[in-house]
C-alpha cells in the first residue's frame, strides 16, 4: 500500500521523443535574437511527475524564446517511462542516481549505467546552458524549497526568482555531484547559474502548481519569454518574502537502529539547541543551535550510511 496518495498521472510524452536536437526528448529553440541559453529540465528522477507535467505543457503550448535560446528536456527518461503508480517508489532511477554523476571524471570514465549513458547525451546541452532550472519533488511531505547551492550568485538568483518561500543553500552531496552544481554552475568565477526546485511531495497535486509558477518566474527573470505571456501564467498574488536557510551539516544514519525522536516534517524548526532530533544507536543527535531547521528529513526511508536529514540555520537578509 502506498503511504501517500497518487494524485498525479504521469503525462504521456511520446510526442516529444523526436525533437530537433538529435537526442530523444531534448528540444532546443533559438529566437534569432541575442540572449542567454536557458535550460528547463524535468525527471532527473523517474518518479518525480510534476516536472514532467510542466515541461510537457510548455512543449504542448509551443513556447518559444523571445530572445536567446531555450532548451526543454526530460532527463532520466528510462526511469520515467517505467513509472507505475502501483509501485511509485520503484523508479527513482534504473541503475544509479542520475543526479550524482555530474563530475567530469565520472562522465569521461569507462563506467556504464543507464543513467550515465543518458547524462552523457545531455552533457552538451548542460554545458552550453547559461542558466539551468531543474524541477524535482520530494519523498516526504514538505513545503517547497529552492536549492541554490553554496555560492552567493545562486542565493541571489533564487531571491530574484522570489518563490518558493524557503531558499536552501547547501554544499551538495558527498556521494556525487548534482547537475545543478556541474561545471560553471558551481564555479564562483563563472556567470553561469542554476537552481533546483523541490516542489513538494512527489505525487501531490499542488506540486504541479509550484513547478509551473517557479518555472515561469525563472523564465521571466531571465527575460527570455514574452512578458505579456509570462504575466498571464504567473499568479498575480504577491508571494511572501523568501527566507534563506543555510545547511550546516548532514546527519548520516550510522546504525540500523536510527530513528527520529518524534514525528517531524520538512522545514520544521527545532526551537532550542540541545533538543533531541534523533537516536542513532547509543548516540543522541541534538539540535546544534537555536532555530535549527530540518531540511528534507526522511523518517520513513532512513538507510544506514545515507543522509537522514540536513540541518540548517536561518540567515537574515
């Protein structure tokens, strides 16, 4: 039995297989006017449906850039096409996490997997993009978060987009590099920039609205779409000011008996330093400071050796 209701149906995207790039499910449109190359990507993980719906809608409506170049892509297509609502947890990836292979030594190496083959196909588009927007969702219920990486340029970019409320600055993952951090995106000296949005729980209906609104604000901010069209798609209600949460550490489950101290949800704040967060064997994991934010905890999917939750500090701007 699924722990969460499946409120979203994966779109049928067969019509988007053959694009104009020579790579299946990748479409690039040039405006003929000077401007940046902007890439919007979906299904980095095969069971993250909201991004697929958003990119499918953009292609179906015939969106074209007003200036610069626009690439719309579906990433881990092999995993996505295997998505089964009866087994929704089974198709995050086929062989390995697509979003941990974005290192030159990995992409240039001899190792093989479904995800590596696809990453090598997408690499030229990712490398040529000036700006990347990668649409994700989360295993557990949580408010939407914008992941902007550790650099000031990413933080400022996220604040310029303006939604969702929570902006999370982090160093990425120890077990591999995300597409969001690849190449110039993770280089403070490069003008390239990237954002990754986590739109909410994987299969909740409102995740599609988050994906749609964030995508249009991203495109409008870069000036690559018709502003009148963007105004029709973007909600007119002014959002609340974003809040920056900087990740200070990742809590890794060291034993098979790891358990959270109580029921927690994403972006929940632990008020006092020293309050217990989890128990890991004989170790009590405690909040290291007041107002400690729990970023994307996975209370129902804790695995030994992997991150159970990241801890973040609220920064005032």
